[in-house]
């Protein structure tokens, strides 16, 4: 009897393992096929630049966050921008097929944006940046002021800090960097520990529990579209090491709109307050809840305000 029970348990475990391996291989095949099906790559002095573009209307440079790539930029377009703008979504340094040179900085990434726009024949753009897309977006606006008609930051990183809460946020960033090294590890965490993964990504339990079905669908897309993570791991490591813009953002002249949730535990609200205090005329819109999933939680509000912000300043000299 005992032998039969052990045999049954072993068969069950083997069946579960076979199911997991099959599901993992299926999901990875689909994920690699998805990221390989799109994207144009051009050479630049700063490394190869991958991007996609679409829509029609005022040009908008859409800059993804950590763990992203052009595909996360496209998700941002679907969530809050729409096809009434000509959007350009590059993969930042180290993400997917974009490369970078040893010793590169967020300054170099900002110059790479300018090079991309030159190749596309675009003189000036609105800029929309999410999370750790913030530093290079801010420096692009500071270093290439004539090329930015407006700037919108969503839950963006801005400045370094010695605040103990920032140290806790940095620990989450370190853990995410570790998870992003291996496709299998991220896939397992995403499947079995999604709530914990959302917490690492700056959304507390209350935010996760309060998501509506539509909001959860966007959050799931954010997580699932980070697969595969191996082609993004160099970018995540770069983000975690590159120096933040800090006080240099005071040079920004573009009209700036800042969205941030006060309960964001990955990119603390002090980033938004710092940007608001140092960028002349910047408008800060605070939300009491939403964490680092603000894009999902406040999709309608963010979309309406940022689209109006872009239109209002399109054509500025």
C-alpha cells in the first residue's frame, strides 16, 4: 500500500514537471517569436538602436521602463496614447536588440534618441517616459531642448537619494535584476508568485487586490510581455547602475507634466517632487493610490491629461 502511494505521488510529480516544462517551452517560443516579429535596427555611434513606430499625427517619443523594450512602449501607446499620434518606441540600451558601449551613461542614451530622430527625419517630439525611462528622457530634454515640445513623466525615476526608504526601493531593484537574469526563473516567479512579483515592482497588496478586471489585464500584459527576460537583462543591469540626472534637470525648458502615486514603493514619490521643484513650470499630479502600477490604475485619467498636454504644446517654437 505504501509503495503504491509513493508510486502514485511520483507519477503525479512527474506529470506536473512535464506539464511545467511543456508550458514553459511553449510560452518562451511564443515570447521569442513575438519580439522577433517586429522592430527595426539601425546603427549609431552609441550602439544599435531598435525601434518600432506607428500612428499618425504629432510625433511622440515613447520611452519604456525597466524590464521593457519597444514592446512595453507599444503597450504604453495602447494604454494611454493611441494612434492619433505618430509614436516612436525605441528599446533602450541593453533591451532586446539595442546595444551600448562600455562605460555608457544615460547621457549617451539621450544622444541616441537624437540620432534616431535624425535618421527618421523628425525634428521635434513630445516625450512620454515611464518608470526608469525617466532619467534618459529628462536628459534628452535637458541636452536637446530644441527637440522636445513637451515632456510627460509617469512614475518616473529622477534623482538619487540617501533616504532609508530609497534603500528599500533599491533592494527591490537588486532583486528584480537577479530575477531578470534567467528566462526560467522569471517565468516561474511570474506564474507562481505573481503577487510577490507585483510587490517587488512597487505595487503593495492593497493596490494588487483592488485592481479591476480591466486594470489587471493591463498589469498582466506588463508582466507577461517582459518575457523573455534574458534579452533585457543587460538593460535592467544598466538601469540599476547608471547615474541619475539629479539637479541637471533644472536645465529643462519643455512644458513638463508629472504623474506619480504617493504609495509607489519602487520609484518613490520624492522623485516626482524633486522634478517638480527643479523644472520650471512643471505640473505635478499626485495620486493617493496606484503604486508603481499607476499606468494601469489611472489609465483613463493619465491618458486624457497627457494627450491634451501633448496637443497643447505641439508646434511650440
